[in-house]
């Protein structure tokens, strides 16, 4: 439950004798309903065009790219992040730091569009959303942090596609379903964060949590606002967002703590109690569990560009 993206497992770099180009050297593993592409770049380059004829889920594995997409401002693309690219959409890519010693590595999973529609249709039929809206892939939310479940499903799909297991097409189809479901659930959560709607009970709850993140938020308050029993609320929240209410509250408190550590001179104990924690040691343990370092270490470490929403 990190407020940074969960990273995809690093893959072995292509042997030197098999490298055909130093910029976006490509390995391909083709299956019935998907195609795994592994791209590696070994020297600095800029404005490299790349287009797929299918919808693509890309995930950064090593190094750094700068992406130019949809005529919007360029953005850094780092491990722990994914980008969705529609079919026939050209992306232009910069490689400001790539070298032989430190290459970039990125995977691109090209998906059959009919397979995506089949997965979404089944999800909508068997697990309809609480608010009555349709599950869908939001093309506008194309750049996002990987949560742990999504990273695990992508890793599983990479292992299947690049391996030699019998029935790998069947296994890949199951992993594809898992990956797509995790993506739409995470996008749904991010949309509810960005655009809380008063007529959507769970989105309203998300907005309430974020507006009151410095308070000690009781589940009873949330179930009252959602007009649900405790059990129904937990099931609906987990189904809609793939995270429990308590884990979401803690995740948002850690995000706020990172913002305060970076942009204020408040002491760590002041930040701890301001965010509604009653135990400094507990706050420190949860922060380290999420970020891999203590609050003190985080404050002393220069931070790469991250997704900030506080």
C-alpha cells in the first residue's frame, strides 16, 4: 500500500550480441490475445516515435523516459508507473539518461481490443458497480502509479508470455483479465479522488476522507454518510476501489505526511499528531512500511517528481 508506485520486477538485459539497435531494442513474445514487447535503450536520444496498432499497457521497469503524448505537456516516466496508449496513437519518447551501463527498460503489452471489451462486459454483467455506472477504461487517466495488485498481475503476465508453460494462451487470458480489472478499479478510485460526486455515495465518502484527513476518521461516520451497514460498506468499497476503507485512510494520511515533510518545517511529531495519529512510533512504522524509509530519512532525501494531489 505504497504512495509510490509498486515497481515491476526487473528483467534480464538483452545479451550484447543480440542487441540490434541502441535505441528501443525490442524483444517480442506473441500470444493469441496479447503481445509482450520489451524495449531497452542504451544511449541518450530524443523524440523517438512509437506507434502500436493495438491498445497498449506500458510499464516502466528501469531508468527514466520523458513522454510526449496527446499533445499535452511532456512528463517523466519512471519505474512504478504505467501508461495506457490507444491503438494508432503515436508517442514520442526522450531518453535523457540512458547508457550502456544504465539502460532504460520498459514493457508494452499490446492487447486485442475485442478481448478487452469481453473482459469489461463480463465484469459489468457479473459484478456491476454500486452506483449503477459501467466499468470502463478511462483513456483520460492514462498515466498512473501501479498499486501492488496491478504490479503483481503485470509481473505474472510477463512470466507467462516470456515462458514456455503448456497452455500459456489460457494462462495469459486469465492474467489479462486480472490486469484489466485492477486497472479499471484503480482508475475508478483516482477518478473518485479527482471528481467526487455528491450523488455517488462512495465517491462522496472519498471526498469526505480527503477533506478531513487530519481528523481521526471513524468508520461509523463513513457508513452513516454512505447510508450502508458496516459489512455492506466494506464490501462495496473494496469491490469498487480494490482497497479497504482503513487502508485507503492510512494511504491518504501518508500522502499528506509526505507533502508536509517536503513543504513545511513542522517537526515529525507535529506532523504525526496533526494527521490524527496518537502514537509517534506507529506513525513511523506505517510510514516506513509504505515508503521504505523513515520520515526523517524521507525529509533528508531529494525527491524525484511524484504524483502530488494535496
